[in-house]
C-alpha cells in the first residue's frame, strides 16, 4: 500500500476490572482488554479484527471471552456468495414500494431487530471531518469518486435534524391491529354440522407464485395488438425463465418509475478515524480507510452508516438513523446495501470479499439476527480460525463460551513466540522491547507487555508500536 512507512501507535490499558454489560445489564460482568489507538494502518486493523479486536472510535477492545458474561464472537459474511433471505427481500421491496408510491409502513414486519451494527463498548465518537464526497442514484450501483477538497481541507456537509442510534430497544411486534370482535356465545351450543368432505369440482390449490405468473401473462396478452399469440417466456427476464433467484444487486438497484414519489441519494465521505487513509494500485478507487455513508431522502438525511474499508473486507462500525423512518427497517436495509457495496469493491480489489458485521452474541437473542446473513463464519476464540456458523451454533446452544476448532491439538499459529521482538515507542525512538527493557529504570513492565503482545500476536507485535512513557 501507499503508506508503507506508516506505523500503528497504541497505548495498552489492560482489562482486569469488570463493568456494566450493555446486553444482559450485568453491572460488573463485562470484561475486555483495551488500548487507545493514536494512529493505525488498515492492514494492522485487519489483522487485529481477525484476532477478535474491534474499534469504537479510537478505542480498540477485545472481550475476555471465557470470562465476560456475554461472549462476543467476530462474525463475517461471504459477500460474494450472499443470497438474500425472504426477510431481506421483504425489506428491499418495502423500501422500493415506499420510494415509488410513498407508502410508509405502519409497523416493522421483517422479524429482525431495528438495531445498528454497533457494539456497546468504549467511547461513542462521531467524526465530522470530511475529505471527499460522492453521490449515486438509487437506480445505479454505488460509485465512489474523490472530490477536490475545499481550501480549508474539508467539504461542507448540510446540517440535518438529530438522528438517534438504532440499537436502543426491541422492535415492535408484527401485528398491531385490534383483534376482531367475537360474538357472544348462545345459551345452547349447537354441535358441528356434518360435512361432505372435499369438493371434487374445486380446482387444486396452487402456489401464489404460479398465480402471480399467470396474472402477469394475462396482462401481457391484453397489451398485445391484433390478438397475436404470446410466447409465455419471451417477455420475462432471463432469470425468471430459468427460475433463478434475483441477485442482491437486482433487488437493491430495482428500477423505480420516473414519477416516483420519493428520491433517495447515497453519499460517501472520507471521515476522521484512527485508520490512515491509504491507496493501492490493486485497491478500490476510493482507497482504504473509514467512511461515512449518508442516506438522503428528498434532500433530508435519514441515516448515516460508518464503515471501514480494509484490505480484505468492509467492516460495519455503527449506524444511526432518523426515528421517523424506523418502520423502513433501515438497520437491515443499510446492511444489505453495504454487502452489495462490498461486492462492487471486489471488482477492482479482488482480495476484498468479506463483510464484517461486528460481534455475534448468541446469549443475546436480539443480536442473533446477524447470523441470518449467510454464508457466514465465526472466529474461534482460541485458534483464531474461521468456522462456518452452522457448525458453531450447536456448541453455543450448549455453552455461552465455546472453542469452535474441532481439532483439540490445534493452536494459534500467530501466537507470541519472542517477546523481545515486540516493538515499542520510547522517547520518540522505535526499538525492540529487549533493548527497551535494558534501558528502562524502575519496576519492570514485562507482565503488561507480555499480556499485550500475546493478545495481538507475534506478527502485529513486531509491527505495531506500543507506547511506553
């Protein structure tokens, strides 16, 4: 990458004290290791999240999996092989119906919690510095182009009404209408009348899909001039003829009528974060780093998602949205768009093919929805290898904490082997820990450095600079 001489600089804080859990509300049950990142390369962060770390602003943390009350397992989706479920298709159709006809759903009915893809850990920074802006129409895939910065070095962003995070509560129930009145029972209860069985003259039951297909063909027949016969497959999309499911791109970029009630626009900004903005010849046109994805509806901002574009993945950091539009399931909708965006980036950056949804928490029912983005993997907390989620769920049903690797002899291949090679930054000088330990005056800090280096692994320990006062 372009910033080959850049370093990651962190301060390690340890993690011995328990604090309140945002999932089960245990006052002292949440345990994690943490460090403050002054600056970080995208490759280092990619390697860290592949070892169970996660950032919230500039604070980077790793749950103590076998100790914390709600173990948090890193989850990634294979974006290239992702197929939308029925629930996902309903969400996309609901959004397209709202845009084309202006019909706002009266309730959420997709069965997933309206929640941001964020985790209740660390600080909640909201970067505001923007260095580039791009726009795309809803009818077209998202395209990223850099814009020339203003003389002040930042682009102006229109202010909007306050938005709130989407992970604050459970979603409303699917059915909200009042039940139909029940007639009062009569004093004498009559028994059921004898029936005649199935009417042989009635046509057999047919699937709704077949009925819709038949109605569509009938409409095509009515549009024909002069009563010419119609080839039932001629005017249908090729995917329909072969009974192939529609792709995510087809669903996301579904064409809207020219007289659509609403117009939606997507903008992406390079935003402030500890991640250094980088570029590479074989990387995406927008480069690597942290971005704000803004969703504008008729000139009004309705949601903002923060994503990190990394060497092999797009990582969703968090989302916040306008509560007036919560019935559109913006949490799930934006996740689907981010998966589609990952697939788009893969066309230019072949190594970039995963979408990280943060943490999967099996012990928290409202967080299990992340496992519905299939195919997906969970990270083994001991060997740090990826295991298909289907093989992990039975273990998690039995125990909150579980090792996923089936080979009991398997070990962490990037485990710390030589503490002396760990890099430290002391008095503006980079040196191996072995050299620093000889120069250090006062009590030994070897225990803390040993813990830090073991958590980040040998590769990162030899590349990341650990700040020492």
